[in-house]
């Protein structure tokens, strides 16, 4: 019995706030939660190093020439000449080391690092990363990493070649494995102007932030565009104290009317500002069932025939009845739309098609973004 249906069970995610139902306290957000401060960010670091002490799970030196060259160069710096020697070890792996340098990390503090194999190493579990400088985008070394690599993975194999693994054994982390040697040099206290960047750019939200700040500290904020709000500390105040006070002020962010659709997962997210023009909606489901009932055909006695299987198919089409037109009035809000579509018994998959059809008809006053 096979069934092909358009009536699929998926999940719908609607807006959490209703018109007039959310209080001002619920709608307001702290400025620090909706903006980013210029310069207050992490910096990416990267380095190239060697992991040693692997139990035969490292790079094959024939297939990974960079590992062999790096090993020879490292030993040469330590006074051991292996240029003309034949090395055939699998206890070493070439790796890339990455880390994030916090905005105000002080010299001597520790940061976590990630270690990833570059060659044909099978596992980095239990290996030790040798001293590896971590460079910034300017080519300067900001940290030095070293330590035991922890992959958090399990792998095992048998003599027949069968194997099983859990996790990724060729990538791991070293908690606190890098020491910061150079600070980023960002001096917040010495700045006379600090710009805030909205995570969701919007003219209205940008202006509201400036108004809220100016209401408490007159003439200190300027909305330059939908993304940037510039801050000037008041006379006699330092930038750190001023930012501390500003980031805890509350503002009600605005958002454009938008419907976000994930067709793969069948998820719909609609903001509370979504509005409809007058429109009528009808929806029905169609289910097609194909049932296979094989039968056996027996030959007559002494006819020298053969017994055969005769396929027999039964096709049934069911169309849902009783659905009526739903009329949505001019200016209807999200709650009205959702309630009306639920009254029709619409599934999320069908609702996606309905919303796209309403948008095509010009009755949906919102943008549709399909993921």
C-alpha cells in the first residue's frame, strides 16, 4: 500500500507578539543586545605547526612532503641534521592552528585553540602540539600555542579492514592552549567618538536609539544612517563609563514586515507587522492511493501451461470536501491571518503555497524570504 499525499505534518512557528497584547517592557530591549560597538570584537589568528607523539596515526611522510620538510627544519633548529636521512615515521602530523583573540585580551592571558590536520593523518588523539606562533591579518604574532590535543572522538578498527569512529579524530582543541604575547592595541578609553552598529539595520530603530540616549545625555548621540549611531561622551565623562550607561538603556526595536519560509523543514516565521489586503482563500487536500494486489493465474489441467503472477492495481483519489472560502478583511494582522488559516485546517506545507499565492496576488503587504 503506497500513499502519496499533500497533507504533510510539519511545524509552523508564528510571531510571539500579538497586536496590543505585549507590554512595553516585553517589547523593549537593551541597546547592548541589538548593537555591536565599533572595535569591540574578536580577532582571528592562524598558525601552522606540528603535532607529535601520535601512535602511528600521523601523516605518511611520502604523501605529505610539507610534514617531512617541517620536521627536518624543526630538528635542524634544534641542532639535529636529518637532511640526508631517510625518515619513515607516522607519529607526526602537520596541522593548522586557529584561535580567536578577544578584543581586550591582556598579554599573558590564555585563549583556546583549535587544531586541524592538513595531511593524511588518521587521528590527532593524544598528540602534543609543538610551539606554534599564531598570526593576525597583519602578519604579526599575537599568541603562541602549545599543548596536548583533545579530540573527544573514538575510533577503532579490525584486521579485516572494518572500522568505526565517533566524532572527528582529525580535529581537536586545546583548552587555554595559547598564551597572548601581544595585545590588539584597541584603546577604548582614548576614543572621542564611538560608533554603534545595528545588528538588524533599520531607520526607525536607529533613530529611536539616538532619541533614548539624547533623552538621558543630551546631544551625545547621532543616527548617521540605518546601521550607525555615533556616540560622543558628555563633557567630563570617560568613554568606558559612558558606554556602560548607554548599553543598559532600553529601546523598542522596529522591524520590517517579513515572512521567512524554510521550504525544506516546512517552517514559517511571520513578524507581527505583516498585513493583508482584502482577499479570499480556499484550500483543499488531494490524496492519491495506489494499492497493489497480485493474483496467481493457474493453467488448466493437462494444458502444459505455467503458473504466473498477474499484477492488479487499484488507484483511489480522495479529495477533501467541505472547505469554504475564507475572507480576510483589509488591514488584517498576523493573528487574524493565522487564525483564519488554522480554521481551514491548513498544514504548514500548504500554508507556504498559500502565502506565496497571496503575495503574487498583491494582497500580502510584506516581503517573503525563502531560505
